[in-house]
């Protein structure tokens, strides 16, 4: 079977991806050193002009890592981000 270049276009686009799950882990020591909570950790995808925060959830942790899942409907450059929530009194 031969596939032409036009048949490959758009292979990893929302039309062709129903629900992709990306699993990643972050070292607990890094989270602690940066005074973060696991809820401060997110996964972001690049949409071609800006970073979009994807739905991210903590799944489990052990003595070394906290494990997360993020959901996407397309593939792009990705980044693990951390942003502290500002709390004012």
C-alpha cells in the first residue's frame, strides 16, 4: 500500500483524535523546593499562537514522583507548567 503526502495531512488533528491521554510525572522534591501544590501543576499545548492549559489531574504519587494525566484532542509542542494560585486576604 502506498500513501501519498496528501493522505497524511491532518493525521493528528481533533477530527482524527477522540481522546488522547498524556501521562507525565514530576519529582516531589521539585514540587516541594518550589513551594507548590500538585494542583499548581498543569500541562499546556501550543495552538500555533499561544499556550493552552489542558485539563490536568493528579492520578497518584509515591515517595519520589507525583503522576498526572492530561487530556488533549491534538498533538503539538507541550510543556509542563506550574503556577501558584494567588491568595489575598
